[in-house]
């Protein structure tokens, strides 16, 4: 598991130093149709969930638990059939051959959750004076909201409303704003690339169930 979000990072460090694995460390094999290794990606996604602890509100617990639940669905398939699950793409294609789609659906929702998170952070990075709540609401409208039922939408809306002030959030992310921004940009670029690859893969005809 990842280091808890409230773990002390080194002097002059940031939240990114507490991650078990960063998306920057997840290799993408362009020679194999942008294959993404399952273990590395799941560890990076697991590490990302500690960001919701940094956000600090219990309202984000359902958001975090949803993401962790989808990580588990993918990992369960990997553990059940490791030889067929070395990459996320092979895991999905091989699972669908068995006429099942539990892990494939879990990955679909995981990618949506990661897209939601990355778009919120990208929007906030691009609009430095904007409060986090505005950035997260904007991202939710663009990503998860169209897929959520009327019962789920209020849960996520509550989380958006509970987003802390940006200055309080940044104080928990590190001491140096310039270093936080630089680390966020690097991590975010890697996450966005992997989300794009997986969304394109999931749009293919052979990946439908």
C-alpha cells in the first residue's frame, strides 16, 4: 500500500515524495501498441488515492473507495490469471475471451476516475487563482457526471462542495509552491498520457462487451 497522505515528507519535499509509485515511473511500451504494465499502473493509481486524504474531507471517502474498489477488480483478475495480465490491454482482451468483464469494467471506471482527477488538477494548474472546488466541479461535469446515476451524483457533488481552500491544500502538498507546481506538471503529464492511451484502447470495437 502507499504511504499515508499525512506522512512527513523530507525537508523541502512534497506529497509526491510519499508515493509508492508515480505515474512518471510507469513505462509505456510504444513498440507494443502503448502497452502499460498492470502492476506498475495499479501501484501508481493506488498511490494517487492518498490525494483524497490530503483533500481532507470525509466527503471524499466514497470517491476514494470507489477508485480503490475498481483497482481491486483489476488486481483480482491479474492474480487469477497472471500470465494473461502482464499489461492492462492484455488483461482486458484475455478476460473478454472468457465472456466476463468484471475487471474490464473496473478498469473503465478507474480510468474515468483518473481522468476526473487529472482534469481537475490540470484546470487548477492552468488557472492559478481559481479555487479547487471550481476546478473539481468543472472536471466532474466533463468526466464522471454523464455516467453517474441520480443517486450517485449527490455523493460526488458533496465532495466537490467539501473541497478545501487552495491555500490550505497546497500547505499540505509541500513547502515550496514552485516545486509543487513543477512536480505536479511532471506527474500530471504522465497520468494524462496513460489516460489518453487507455481511453483510446477502451473505445475499440474488440474491447466492447
